[in-house]
């Protein structure tokens, strides 16, 4: 029986009814995947720490002063050399896998201008830090500062055009900028260096405005970035069969502290034969999903699914054509909502930030290859080139450096970004070591990254926060080509007298062939503990270093290889004291440059070094001479430079060493008792093989190739066991792989026409 109208109204407005209604609404939303969402990123609200965020202002009249700890922030025009500009960077870690639809920067006005001013939010193009940025400089470090390219900040005013401008009046309480294009650029391959707010007309009488900073005592007053977006699907897998490929995925759910704007409607899947779907191929926002088998860019629509769809099998029932055995097929999955927004970033940005699907989920597979099938466990577009092996926390994390000055931090099982890319100041070309928090003296899971901007960075891999950065002093472009070596104090002997871990890096300063340097840095602070500088005078000349230093715990030494000044007798192998940097030994091996890194035998009784003239050497780590006798033992591989590093594949003597050269992989045996090398096998011809890796439990050797494969060779004889296709349609150069024996996966990145990272299960 219905209650009278007044009674029903009272019932509907009662607290208990409202709670029940909210619970029902929450349950309904929880049962349906989210789509276009909105989140407000602001330090101190909703648990947002903004560890990687920051703000400051630049003052032309105090050109070297830093105001990073100051509130409020000032923006000002002036014809009297007192222009002021504000800088903001937001930590986007809460949005690691999204397509951005809109973004707004909102600032709270503390002191309004006396007359209306029009300001603009500009896309910043250089790394800066909150404690170092000033009108003149963008970074400070333990021993040096780095200037802006142009005083007052480096920025690109063309990204976003006039939409980035907004006016503030004498009565304004807030100022909001549309910064959609800038945020989309960060998600389309650009490094996130934040935004610079300046007056559009910086001449004339001074009219200042001040804004709240992250140091404001009231969190709600601090700068905020409001982003609307669609999440991508996760856990995308492609399982090939005989003439079929089965795709499965997990639909997104509403992110914490986000607001749902439009309901999720489903997914659209594009397929491309032989080559991954490029980032310029994506559905257009505001348009309904295209018909099956229609073309979107260079992809074909093979599936349009509902909000509940979590799988699709591409087989003979597919009217667009079933997958053919032996051919590679690649898929890209887009979520979309009830307003036909898609999980892509709209086009319109300039290259290389153009295109609209950098972060979209991708998968690939090859059905029924020679009686078996193959597919990567995951693949991710980095839209950057790298040949360096990824850094690993085995079984959990893969970190991939790039030539766009970023580190992609991925879940090793799914390939999903653990947080937004870490943006640094230079290209990363060497492998970056990661130390477990229980081993590192700094007490964090820490990654040490050496970049071509001349800086070394210590990154907390749990958050992506830069713990410290150091510019060891006066370095030029391409300062660090190789990775950092780390002497972990926990594993050293009593001969090691330093307080903390030691990070060792060598320079690749192409401006000199004699005065390159080796730095020893404190692992906890980045402080320069010692420097060896090559010289043609009182010290020995040092040519450029492309390799990663080797830490020799048994003999308390650091081994470094270098070039030798065009094949002269200048030293190319160095042994240093880790406590002081003093040179303990140096020699010239074969009158040739060396780009590969030195390695130790498992018993620490031999150092193996390969030079660029195809010669592999065995060296006594105590004397620098042969293990026995007076002559350094050598083996001529007769096939160009030895790449990456020799890999010692056995734990007892005689040692088996695997090397890669220009066109092949070779195995040799070294007997330290007789000081002799013996050739064991040579692989079939391989296009530009990468450095080799050995999976001991499988007795397999793995290398990337210059024509788009990962090869699996038998350790016993070098025969090709199997290979997997990475990208052979537009042949990609596959870089040095990394082996994860916890997950039993191999990871590799590519360059040239592909620019992605891949994970494959081993054995193939």
C-alpha cells in the first residue's frame, strides 16, 4: 500500500534511504567498467603526495636566486628587467595508462593584478628541479648548475596555441588554463617537464599577480591539474592457434578519487598484418565505431564489442579474413564511452608528438609457425629508440630507457606502466643497475641512471622520484654513453673503506681523445668522491668510454675499458682503486678501441675483454698479465668488434665464453692453467647480433638481430633452435636483451622502424 504523498517524500529524504540509494548506485557503478573519468591532481588532497611534482618562479632581477620553497608564486611583466615567470610540474603517476581528453591548470590568485593581464601556460622543453631553477639556471646538483637554453626558461609556445591563454582581472579568485595539448603531448611520447606561466606582453609598467604554490598551508589552495581521460584495457593477451588468434583483456574500473563522466560502452580492435598498428591509426572522438572490416588509418576494424566483452577470437568466422599460419598479426585495443570518446590522444601535435595512441594496449601473435605458435607476453610502444638492455627487478619490474630522455617503468608480467614515465634530462643509452632496498646503502630500491646530458640520477623505483642528481663537472653532450657500475658496500671486503655504495661512471666526451674522466660518486648523495682525469702530461691519457665499469669485489677494484685514440698505444683497459680512484693498472690491448664491457669469471680469477678488432683477451685480475705466463692470452674471432660484453657461460674452468660479433655468435673455451683459448662453435650467419645472454637452466643462448628477430641458440653447438618475430615487416634492430629467470621471460627493445619493447616467455 502506498503512503500518502507527504509521507512518501519524508521516506525518500530520510538518511537511511539515502544511504541505501548510494550503496545501490555504488554497486551499480562497480559492476560496470568505467570510461571517461575526471581526476583532480593536487598535492595534499585525496592522498596525493606529488613526490615528482614541484613549482617555483623565475625572477629576472634576481637571476640566480631560487624560489622553490616560496609561497606565493609571482608572474609579472616589466620593462625594467624584472620579468617573473612561474613553473609547475605535476606527478601524473595516478594516470599511467590513459588517453587524455581534456586538461585544465587552475591557479588560486593570492594577490590580483591592478589591471587585467593575459597570461599563457607554455609547454616546457627542458628538465628543471624545484630546488635549482632560477632565471639563469634550470638544475642544480651536488657540484654544478646547468643553465637554461635561454634565460627565463625553455618552452615551446606552439603546443596548444591560443587555447593556453587566460585573463586575470583585479577581481579574479582563480585563473584556469586549457592545457590539453600539453598533457596529450606528455602521453604521446614527450617528456613531462611541466608548464611555464608568463605574461603574454612582458613589456610596460610592472603589473604583478601572485598565486598559491604547493607550499600553501591549505591544500585546496595549491595548484591543480584537472584531467579527463579514458583508461585503456589491461592484461591484453594474444594466444595463437591454428589459423586463429584469441585475444583476452581486462576492462578498466574507476580509478581512486576519480569521477565518472560517461559510461563505458565497449572496445574497438584494429588489426594490421605483418607490422604493429602505428600510433596515427585510431578512431576519432565523437564518431561512432566504424563498421567491421573498414579501415581506420592503417588498421582494419576486426571487432566492436560491448561493455561486457573481455575476449575476441580472430579466426575463420572473421569476415575480415582469418589469420594465415606463419604470418604475424598485430592488434590495438581502444575503449570507448557513451559519448564516443576513445582511449587515444587526438591528433594535431607536431612530430614526434603527433598521433593518438601511444599508450593504447597492443598485442601480436604468429599462428602455427612450423608446428608451434608464438606471441609476446606483452608489447608496448615507447616511440623511442634504444639498444640498451632493460633494467630489471626480477619477477616484478622492467625499466626501459629511451632516446626521448625517459624511463618506462613496467610490470614485468603484464607490461602495464607502474606509474607515469620518469622524465630525465638526457638520452639513456646504457643499462641502469637497480639495487634492492635490503642491499643498497641508501635503504631504497634504487636505480642509478647515467644520461647523455652529463647527469647521473638516483631514482626510487617504488615511486619514480629522483632522490638525487649529480653533474660531476663541466661535461659536454654525450657525456655518458655506458651505464653505471655500482660497488655495493654490503658485498665488499674490508679493503673497501667508503661509507656508502659507490657509483662509477666514465665519460664519452667526443671533444677529447685524451682527457675523458672516470667518476666515483657516493650512492647515497651523489657527491663526487673522486675523479680520474686523463691527460697527456702527468697522468695517462684517457679516450672516450662507451662501456659499463666492472666491479671486482674479490680484488677491490674497478675495471674500465675505453677507446685508444684511434688505435694508438694509448691505454684502453684500466684498473682503479674504488676508495680513491687511483689507477692501479692500465694497458693497451691490441692497439684498438674498446666499446664492450669487461667481465669476470665466476671464480674471479680471469677478466675477459673484447676489443673492436675482434680480439678476445684473458687477463689476470691481480697482475694485469696472463693468468699464467707473461703474455696476455687472446683469441681472434675474425668478425668485427666484440659487442656488448663477453658472457661467461660456465662456473668452473675451463670457462666457456660466448661472444657476439658483426655477423655471428661464437663460443670459445679458456683454460687458465694452460692460458689457452679453443674455439668451440660458430653460429650460422646472424644479421647484426646483439650482446649474448645465456639461460643456464635451459642451456640456451639468446640474441637480438638486426632484421627483427630474437634468436634462441643451443649452448652446446650454436645451432639455431627457434626464433621469434619481433618486427620483420619493417625490419627492426633488436637491442641487447635482458633475462628474467624468475618470470622466465626475456625483454628487448628496438630501434629504427619499430620503437617498442617486448617480453617473450622462454624457452621459445
